[in-house]
C-alpha cells in the first residue's frame, strides 16, 4: 500500500486534502446568518474601540505627534482587526471536538491519508470561510459607507501603496496558515484532554491581547516591543496590519513575512509530534 501511494503523482496524493478543504469551506459559507450577526457585533465593538482611541489620542499630552502610530493608522488597524476577528486561533475546530465526544475520531486513524494534514486543511477551510465574508462586509462598511456618510476620519484607510498591498496579501495568507497551525495545537490538546471547553477558555484572553486585537501591540510599553513582535500571535494580526499601512516596509516587511513563515514551520513540526504521541495513546470506547 505504501509503495502504491508513493508511486502516485503528487496531484493525486493532494486530491483528498483539496477536497477536504473545499468541502469544509463551502459548508461554512452556508451559515450566512452567523456571518451577518458576527459582522454586526464586530461593527459595534469596532465603533466603541475607535471612539476610545480617538479620545485617547485627543487627551494625550503630546497628541498624536509622539505616538508610534497615527490615529488614522490606529483606526484602520482597529477595523482590520475586527474584520479578521474570526482568524484568531482562540477556539479549536468544533468538528474535531465533536469527533472526540462521539468517538468518530477513530475513523481518522484508519483513513489512508495523513491525519495531521487532513485536520489542518479542514481547519483552514473552517477559518477561511468564516473570515472572508466578514472581512468583505467590514471593508464595505468601514472603507466605503463611512466616508460616504461624511465620517472619513473614522474610516478604514487604503493601504500604503501597491507594494504594501502585495506584501499584505502574502502576510494575510501566512496569517491564515499560522492561525491554523495554532488551532491544530488546540485540537490536539482537546483530544488529549477529551474536552475542549477549558482549553478554549484559557486560549481566548491570551490570543485577544497578544495578537493585537484588543489594542495595537505598538501602543503597549516600549520595553515589551521586541518580545511582543517575536511571539507567534503577532503574526496572526499585528504583523499583517503593520505591513498594510506601511509601518513595516522593505526589509522590515520581508522580516515580518519570514517570522510568520518560521513560526508556521515550527508549530507544524511541534503539532505533528504532539499529534503522533496523542494518537498513539488515544483509547476510544463504545459500540
């Protein structure tokens, strides 16, 4: 069997993973009501965060002159963070959690495919299908509707330029892969613990703060900046945002992309090792 699998062309070996990604992506796109509800909630909280930032900048002693990020950049960062909220790896894949509870996870151990890659592409499809509709709606609201309503100062600003747009697109793709790699660790932890609730509860606050979703990381204390930038969650939200409005450009942007890629490789290697160990010890009971 292994010899036959190795002799198959690459596109044939990748077919089940492409199918798994596409089926999960299309399945999640059907939940339009959830997307609209999530978008409305993100708009509400985004508006509150924008008003807090505006008050903060207006009330600071030096105004925006001495800030590491202008108010317009901070507002754009906020809308971008709200649009990418579903990208944050604060929850494990509910399909994996359900498989753990029902015992159907045993089927994944018997399929003639790599279990880690199968879960990875399923989780990537789940994340991507939740992010894209909400991001498009947020861009239409904050980038188009607000300027038309005369609220251009509080609107989502365009990227710094063509180079920034291309670098942001690459960074956003890496952010999706990095988020999926982190979700895989949550999935594996849920399998090991046989329950996902405690793990998700612990992950949520950490992810919101250290990804930059709660507050741009650059506005946190200067002494923390190096550590904040090097930790993996910065690659999910903060690095793509800084690339978007040109705070990271040229070699800095390339360094940000390289950091995202390095964390993806490291977390995938770690996840594979952890999943192999967990699956070897897993016992499924029932009938």
